[in-house]
C-alpha cells in the first residue's frame, strides 16, 4: 500500500489568525514570515501564496487590532458625558488594552484609524454643552483641537504614562473656565 502524506491545508484567515496571535503575544515588530510559517506548520514559501510580503501580513494584523479597538471605544461614550470625562475613560481603556499587548501597535496606527478616533473625539466634544464656545477662533478650531488632543494622548500612551490627569487638568481649564 502507498504512503499517504498528511498535507497541512490552510487558509489566509488561518494564517492571519496565527500572525495576530504572534503579534499580540510578542509585539507587532517581532512578527516574521519564518516565525509565522513555523507556527502554522507550513513552509515559508507557502505564506507567500496568501500574503505578498511581511508588510501585507502586518497590515492585516493592524486592521484586526485597530478594528477591535474602534469597535470597543464606541461603548465608552455615554449620553451627556463631558469631553474630559470621556478622554479620561478613553485613556484608561487604551492603557489597559496596550498593557495586554504592547504599545508598538501605536506606531502602526494608520490614517484611517486616526481619522476614526478624531471623529469620535469630535462628536463627544460637539455634544459637551459645558464647553465655553468663546474659546474657538481661527487658530483654535474644534478640528485642530481634537487633532492636538489625539496626538498628545497617543504620545502619552506611547511614553508609557500611567494616567493623563495633568493633561486633562489643562484641558478642563481651557474648555470650561472663563
């Protein structure tokens, strides 16, 4: 009787799932095609049947990671919630999520994800009735402000700051006092 060879049949979804596990366990920077192939039990060349290169695998992992974050961050918004209260919750949420993984995910945040975060921030800002509207002018617009806030919160997260209380204190004085 002839020998049967047990071929490992895989799909791009199964490979991506393994890549995501590696990226979350070891950090997105530690993901290599060789490591991925080993985890999948396939030859290195087989990965390229599903993904053009490492960048394509990283992009797919990035989409999964930030897709989860974007979906979950929507749950943080409560009716009547003030902007700085939301930011405090958002920062804690992100710090916890990144502590579970690794803050290298911040470096691979794409423009689409940044726009989604800014859109959410803009919506919360616009719905905060306590904000002193006289602060806005040609230089300090709500859009510029939200971009600044997003960039600074992400910088604080990347620096490993445990909280953003001082930054929130500054924002509260700008937004609510006068």
